[in-house]
């Protein structure tokens, strides 16, 4: 019969075995969930878009094994994209889960929940704006989606722990939703944001308006444009549906901000003129012209970051970001603005996410103590 080991030896062996198991146990894995969420704010829209929307939710590595609560970052995609833009490699092969895992593992950011929202509609983009034609997309993000995420996941359900970021149309959305809802979002980052000013290629000076005015059916508005003309047809009708909707004016349900001139025009110049009533409605949605109205809201934000690449193709984006930065500075609103090397409108979004965007929110959002 073998001798019994002293009790102290057994204890030491058990302790060592337990410690070894802890050391070799694999770390908890993050999750990327693809979900369909209710969007009651879109009910009754005239484009036939669904009242359920597809989103992605990133849960950090410790989520499943802890009781912690986490800050939340909301991502808004650009025109003609959808929520999968952040997960499918559309931005230089970027995958949201891999990006977040690598930044967390490297110790560059703390763990947070990230939500990739959807803003795609029948015209190619909602511009995250409330409209009787497209539905209330602002309300979908700030009410339906935020409430759904806060009640489903262990978020820190306070404005100081929520951020919003977006690219192009999504950058516009980040600016306007952050500007209008400091009670929901505490920090915003706009990557190459469109539509900040009515200037150059977003004004009546754009020769594309001639083709836009010739569109006669919704079939001509393509969500997969094959030419620059197709693109401007889509984006100008999408903007009009968001900014100057007219439910009584079928089949497009919009008032365009320009019309064809009745008199002859010089060769080579756009033969259009402003329609003042609709043009004013567009301006009411343009951030540069909204600064005075929203100064107090902007002062409540703990972080504002604007950027675009030095090779940005859209003239109104270069002008708009500069004018918005100047307007914020003149009103004493703290913010950051950067023109980054080499980038054009969409070429370096992944590297910006890796080196600027997530780290910005890591600094600005309030985490659980």
C-alpha cells in the first residue's frame, strides 16, 4: 500500500495545478454579431424601406466573462454603403473585429462596444436625417438604436460614454447628430465629412445638375452607379429627399434646389438657377450654417475631430471642413482638425481608424472605474 502524501504536499500540488490551468487557459474571445433591430422611426416612409435594419455589434474580449459595463462607439458609413462597410473589407480590407482586437491587445485602447449602424435606403443614403419621405433616420440612430443597444448589452448608458464617428455621408451624420444631441453623444469624429457647406460641387455651379433635372423616373436613380452622372443623380435626389422632401410630389417626393433657366445660357456653363425655397431648406441642414443655433450644444461635447486627406477629390469637402473648423474656433468651441498626407476621399480610412479614430474615443469617452 503506497504511503499517503502529507496534506501540505497535496495542497501545494493542487495549488500549482490550479495556477498552471489559469496560465494556460485561453483568453476570452471577442464577438462580432450581425443583427436585425427594430426601426419604428422609419414607419410610413414613402420609399418602402423596411422598419427593421441590419447592424453589427462588436463585443470586446472580456464581455462574456465579466460583469463590466463598457462605453459605446457608433459608426456611420458613407453614401451607397451600408453597415457592413466596417466589417466586409470595404475600407482597405478593414474588419472591425480584427481592428479592435489588435488595438486592445497592443494596449493602445481599452475595451469598448462598437456598433456599426445602417443608413442605406432606396435612394442610396439617408444622410441620417428625419424626413417625411425617407423616414426619421436621426430618430432611428439616437432613439431606436441607442435604446436597443443600452437595454440589450452592458453599456454605460450615459452620454459621456457614447461616441459617434463616420465617413463621408457618415461624417456628416456624426457632425449633425453630435451637434443636435449632446444628451446622447459626448464626442464625435468626422472622416472626410460631406455636405458641411453649399459650395462648388454641392451647389448650383455643378454641371451635373443638368442631367439630374432630366431624370424622369425612380428607375434612373441607381444605388450602384456606373458613371459620375449616375452618382450625382443618386446623391442629389437622396439629399433632396432628406433636406427638401415633398410627400405630395410623386414620383420622387422632393423639391430640388435648382431648376432649368428659361433663357439661353452661355456655352459650357450650367443652365440652372436656384429655387430659393428648396435651397433654403438645404441650408437649414448644412452644419456651417447651423453653428450659431447649436453653439451651446457644441460646447457640451468633450471631443470634436474633423479630418480629410490632402488629395480629397470633392471640393466642397475641403472647403466645408475648413469653414467648419474656422467657425468652431471663432465661437470658442474646442476641436481638432487635421489634413492628413496622401489620402483621397476613401483611400486611407483604415489607417485613420487604426491610428486616430479609436484612440480619440479611448481618450474622450468615460470608462467604468
